[in-house]
C-alpha cells in the first residue's frame, strides 16, 4: 500500500469510526477495490449485541436489492444464448401472470428498469409466487416504459422467469452463473435457517411507530427466509469486492467473461430517469447510473430487515466500494466517500474536503428559523449556532436534522412525527407536523382549508404483521388526507372513488389505499396495495 493510499484509507477509517459513534451503528463491513485487486477491507462493531461478538471478515451481511443486478447479469447471459427476449411480453414466460392494464403488454425490459407501471410490492408474504399471484388484484396504471416506479415484486417476476427457463431455483442459477465463477466462496444466494449462524444479527428500531432519531435504540429484527431475486443474497465485503471488480472490468471475472460487452452496455444503460434520485441519476438493469465529476458512477443500495448496504463504482476511474451494516442506517456515504478519496489519490489531489464532495451537507439553520402560525398556536424556531431549537412552552428543544428539510424533536410530546418544512421555490414558508400545519410570513397561499367530514373516520393508526411495513398513520392536514409511514416520505391520499385513494400526487401511481370495516363511521381496516392493516388502539 502506497503512502497516499494509506492516508486515504486512514481518513475513510476515521470517518467510519465517527459514523459508528454518532449514529449508533451496531456493526459494519467495508471493502475498496480497483480493477485488479482488493485495496482495503475493514470490519467494525458487533455482529451480535447480546453476545458482544464482533464482526469478522467471514461475517455475512444481507445485501438486499444489490442482489437485483446479479439476476440481471444472468438474464443478459440468457439473452446471449437466445433463451429469452427482453422485449417479448413477460406473460409468454409466465402464462399464469395476471395484471390489470389498459396499456400494451409488460416486458422483461420494463421489469428490469422499473418502468412496468406496477406496484412496489408490500411483501405481505415471504414467498415469491404468492406475491406475483396477488398482482391480479392490482393495476398497472402507467404506460410501460413511461414512468420510473421502483418495484420489488417486478424483480420477483424476473427471478421466476429465470427459474422457469433454467428448470431450477433462481438462487441455484445465480450460484452457477455468477457467484461461483467469480470465486465468491462465502456468498449465499438464499436466506435460510442453515445460514443463520454465519449471518450478523440484524437490528431495527426498538420503537417502530416513531421516526428514527440520530442515535436510535435498536432491537433484533424479525427473521425471515427468502429466495426471491429482488434481494436474497448474503455476502462478505471480500466477496463483494470480487463482484465489484467484475463490473469495473465490464463483465470479466478471474476465469474469463461472464458478461459480454453488449450485455454490460445493456446493464449500465440509462433506461429511465430516476425521478426520486439525484439530479443526474438514471436506472439501467439492476443498477443506477449517474454522472459524477465528469465520470460515470454506477451502483445500488439494498435494504433488508435489519440490514442496509451500498455499492458504488467509478467505472472511468476503475475504483469501487461496498459497505453493509446490520442496522437500519444508510452507508451510502461510506462508499461514495471511499470512491472520492481514491479518485483524489489517483490524481494527486488534496484529501481535505473530500467529505463535503461525497456526503450531502446539512442545510443552513438560518433557512428554517422564524415564527410559524397555525390554527391553534404558533411555532418559534431559532438558530443556535449550527443547530436549530424549537421553543415549546418553557422548553428549548433541539431539532435534529434527519433528511431533506426534515427534523426530529427528541421529546415525548413531539417525537411521533418529523417536523417537515415546505418551500415555495427556494424559500422555506411552512412546516408540517402530523396533522398540524404552520406557515410563516413568506407564505402566499390560502390559510384555511376544508375537507369531507367523513375523512375524520379514516384518520388514525393502523398495524399489520407485515415486518416490512409494520404500521402507518393517516392524518388530515391542509385539506388533504396524508399517509405517514415512519421513516418514509409522507404521501397524499387522493380520492379516486368510493373508499379508495391513490397514494401520491402523480396520477400514474399504481399504489392504492382502500378503507373498510366501518363501525359508527370509523374505518377499522385499510388495504395498502394488497396488504391488509387494521386500526390499532394506540394514537
């Protein structure tokens, strides 16, 4: 290792150690590679908080949706062999697949690029075919190829097609065609009980009905078995560095090509703009593709029950990184910083300031400071150095920045929802908190709103046994019905007839909420895109 490389990895190591402390991460594994060899690998923290067992190089982490690109590599191979055509209707390969639609047939291309116009999928079961079968109760509301709408169940279909074409489980096909040829000896393509002793224990929020504060309290997550193509691979950072090198080498592994040049170009094409991504971010097949300082950055993130992972590669520079943690905290900042630091080493640039380029900066507190008036009372938000505080009665409560224009108040009366600030063009003009709305003097719109009185019977707290979406709340705010899922962006519920609502403002959205079991004017069930929830007694 050269002196400059040692300085870069030391800086990355310091960043990770600080992140572990500041965000309360349990464990983490990371690797950095170029096209030829592993450059750096480290493990941090605990694989099991109860036994105090530390993460080691052999500890497996669930990589979630990064698995999708493995399935795409296999499909590119099958295309080369003439076994499948990505532009044929997918129903040709799965005759029993039924999805309501007024548009042209959905193809594998649409599924791979998340442009099929189908639901994301609620994971109401842990079995792929039952999830696919349930699509017959949903509708593809956008023309295929028109809109990016991320769909896990779409990749379940992809895995089922692979299985039927090859006459064996998708996981076995991934092992034979990708994992073993790359020498990824520790990697498992299915999550089973036999794997449990090798896996890190996953951790999720102890209080599942609250948004996450800066340093959360963790609890062991629910255990599930899984073998679907949308996210069932478990791996080590060492093994994942081999996968990253294959992508950096445009499909070439240690024993030769596993992906042709044509297949690689299809994998990394800019098939559709990611509406919810970075300004220059597109989606190809199982990989995001974005412009970065004049280069092309490809990669993906992955989330499982108690695990979050990230993979980022600068394909022009020939540098890539993988990281995974066994708790619900993003590690995308780790991989982006790793790539930026190694790029600077290559070009003999100063390492100082790399964090500001690779990691999104917190906003200026002064943008949010001011007085906001609501229907019953007002909020006073003040700047305190680089932080914000909320005047609440006689208390001064710190507001922790959590995500875009959103802050967390660590106070038992306020911690149920984020404080989410809204803008008019670039100016902050309003703030939302649960069913409350406040506006400052710069707000120019109307300040009184009406809504159907029956909506009051829809508001409340709903739960299910689904570990992926355990609960949500429905509130009425600013004349709209709003869906609030802890840790996710809030979405309006737009009436489309009867007791049914579209989730989101986009008229093309396939997601639906339908309320039922009305007793004395109050709904006691809510069906979210096929998954049943029931009103619970807690607020």
